[in-house]
């Protein structure tokens, strides 16, 4: 192997090493981004479920009020002459 080929091989090796480092960094960044995206959606879904859990008694009260109001109007309709 002559010195020119050896130097070319050395330059190619160094470029391959730099490329490998960059690819590892990119892959690590992708893994971190995927993990953070997963955490983001867990938080969003958790907030939705948690708010439903804490607001459920109020929602039940409102639905019962609406049902009772409808029943009262129906009673009033039945009492009034046609």
C-alpha cells in the first residue's frame, strides 16, 4: 500500500468515525424526543381523566337537575287543561 492510499484510507476512516458519532447523537436525540412525547401524552390523558374524575359529581348534579326540571315541566303539562 503506497502512502497516498494509506492517507486516503486514514481520511475515510476519520470521516466514518465522525459520521458514526453524529448518527449516534441523532439516534439518542430521537429516543429522548420519543420519550418526552410519550410523557407529554400521558400527562394530557391523565389531566383529562383526572378532571373527569373530579368533575363527575358536578356533572351528575347538573344532569339530575336537568332531568328533574324536565319531569317538572311534564307534570305541569299534564296538570294544565288541554
